């Protein structure tokens, strides 16, 4: 794992991407509380496959058929989870 400040990342972006391409986890710290991860994305990550499309269609049918949970807000969802 490699952790860089934003300034260090800007100075050597190509080197950071080379680390990721080599399997290394690279994190960029921006300020005190913001951390970002660099991850590689390939064509499969940007394409909706037929299998994924089938899952999406199934979920749509379940939603329209009233077979899914619905919460009016986050507090209602949290209350439901707390009661499990």
C-alpha cells in the first residue's frame, strides 16, 4: 500500500499509475479527512453485460410489483435495520 499527499501525487502521477498497474494499492490524501483510491478500470467495468441487464430488469419487475422494501427517508430505513 502506498499513501501519498495530493502534492506528491501531482508531482508524479505517472509513477502512481505505474504502481497501480503493478497491483499496488495507492491512496491519495487530500486535506485531513479526504482519502481517495486509484483503481484501474477496464472495458468490462464500463459495459452493461447481458447478464447484468437481466438482473436490472428482474429488479425493476420486483420494484414495480411491490416486492421490494421502500422507506420514506434514511431515518425510517435505520429504524427498520435497528429492529432486525
